[in-house]
C-alpha cells in the first residue's frame, strides 16, 4: 500500500484484497485488483495528483459491478479502453478504427 493513501483508503484496499482472495484470486492478482480500485476511487474524488480521463469520467468500480470484467462479456471493454490498449501496443490506424475493428486488431 502506498504511503499517500489515507486510513480510509488503506481499509478499503484491505477489504477489497481479502474479498478478491476469497473469490479465488491469487495474492498478486488480489493486490492488483484492490490497488486499481482504490486508485480509481481516489482519482474520481480528486485525491490523486494526476488522473486519466477514463478514470475520472467512467463509472466507479463499485457501481459498475463487474460489467466489464474480462473479455468474455457481451459488451467487453469500452472503445476508449481498447483504443488505449492499441495505443500502448503502437497499432497503426487506431484513431479511425471502430470498436469492433479495435477488438480484431488486438486479437479479442
């Protein structure tokens, strides 16, 4: 847990981590899920110094309720999330691609 977190965020992190572990996630994956959730909540409430547009404008992880958890869901990831992944992988022509084209380019 980073030192920048408040006591509330540390409690939230521990709760989410234990919940993920009880659902069968490994130690590392549980820590990742908890840290991502807490950091997104911090960004949405203005507690972090920098925050991505997708962190501040999107639904909170709690209200989303697993709607986009994994790629086997009917909707999967948002177009913005797919675009950011394509940008990270340096896929050419990504700016003019549709959501389905981005999914194909990323092999989803």
